[in-house]
């Protein structure tokens, strides 16, 4: 009996536990407290919480170019040691600092710049091959159809102009011609009497007096040299009556009085031609300069162009660079891409009018003797 009583108690306890569990399971859940109304979202916090957007293609291109450690080559289509070569090397030293990569200068002279510009026009448009475009010379090479240049204005990607050096009409210090009017008056009464020097057929130094002759209705006896140094020497020796020169090649002679400028072929007077009026102000629409810009091959991506252009603008405004350029007789006149393109179109229109006269000059030159055969 005692054992039976114990078992009965155990069974009753278990039954009570089961009943309690069932009651708990069937009872409704207690009500949750009402949540406080949500606050308005904080715009700043929401923006900060947004996932970072992927960079645009333009931003990615800027970040990727130039690749660290990869050199940029700048083609100089002029002779080593020429004013163009000197300018490029000076600019390149400062562009290296801005772009953070080495810049190599490659001289590719010959055929009035056509050899170097042809190589640039055919280069891969990745930004690692650029060129120093001597604009007026380049225009001449593709306007002269006999040269068969494989490019025209659309054959390059203009970036920016850094140097603009106008030519001027200059006479020896002891010349009887005190003004440009006096010289032109003699040329009118005696066509071909005035012997006018230049730096070679088709150079902007040659184009300037041709343009003056057209505007004034006169004829000069053009004497062609191989460069400014040779021309200045001839003027100092009294072998020519006048010349078309750059101020950078004549500063010492201006200061000594051995040469005297009569007019500057620019839209404004400049200190480098001291006390000299523009041909424009004297009634002759003659503007001719040595324009040097940086170009890329055709198809150079716009983002890369922007990076190079921004670097050039910084260099052209760098006081240290400007000081060195001035000491070297260089005239820094920055043009952005839009200004560069307009200047290109204006210059092409002007030079196109001179091509018949240039071709006429070429026809008067003796035909070079054929190279001897082995």
C-alpha cells in the first residue's frame, strides 16, 4: 500500500505540470508597449550612411593617367638646340613636377617639321606621346600639297599654347630707314630694291614680310637664310637692308643699337621690341608669330587632355618658370584649348593666302643636284 501511495502522488504531480503547460501555451501573448513615433530622418546622417558611389569614367581616367613611373615622350620637330627645343626642355622640367612622371624629349627634325609631326600624327593616343607644335610651320607643311603631308588641322589633338613670340621688322642700326613707312615708300617706287632677310622659305619669318608686301602692295627681294643667327649676321654685315626676326634672337643687338626694330607683327606692343609700334597701328594688318603648343595624336581622350592642359596652365603661371623664360627671351602667352583652336583656324586662313607667293619663291630656287650614285 505504501508503494502504491507514492506512485499515485507522482502521477498527480505530472498531470498538474502538463495542465499548467497547456494553459500557458493557449493564453494570449501579453500586449507589447506602443513604440514611440519615428523621428524625421537626418539628411546629413542619411547621406553619410549611403554607400560610396563608384567613380565616374572621367574620374577613373584622371586617376589612372599618367601611370606612375611611365615616361611621357615629347617630340620636337626642330633641330637640337633650336629655340623650340630649348623651350620644350624648360617646360618639360616643370611639367614633370606637375604630372609626377618623367618626360623625355625626342628631337625629330627635318622637312620643315614634317618628319616629327608625321610621327606624332601616327602615335598611339594614350597620352604618352605628345609633340611641340610649331604651329605656323605645321600649317605650311600641310597646305603645300606637293609635300603630301599625312595630316591637317584635324590630324592632332590641340592641348594648349605656352609660347607666342611675334616677329618684327628690323633694320641695321645705321640704316637710312628710320620708320617702316620710309622703307615701304622706297619699295613702292623701286620694286625689288629692298633686300629682305628671312629664316627660310615657308617659315613664319618668311611669311611675315610676304604678308606685309601683300598688304602694302610692294615687292621685296627676299633673301633666305637657314636660321635667325645667319640672318642677323647678314644684317649686321650690311648684306641685307632689313629682316624679319624674333625678339629672342636680337635682344643684345637692340640694347647695343646694332639693330633697330621698325614694327612688331602683333596685335599689341611688347617690351621685347622696345619703343616699337605694331604694323596694325600703322595701317597694315600683319600678324605673324612663332606659336608653340603641346599637341597629342588624334583621338586623345578628353580626360587626358584636361590633365595635361591643367598642368600647362600651372606651369605658365609659375613665377620661377616665368622668370627663367623671360631671361631666355621667351614670351609666354598661354592659350587654352578653345583659344588654341581659334588661333589655329585664323592662322591657317592667313597662311593660305600666302601659299601662291611661297610657291613662287620655291620655283625660283635652284634645283638641288642629285645625290651621287655609288
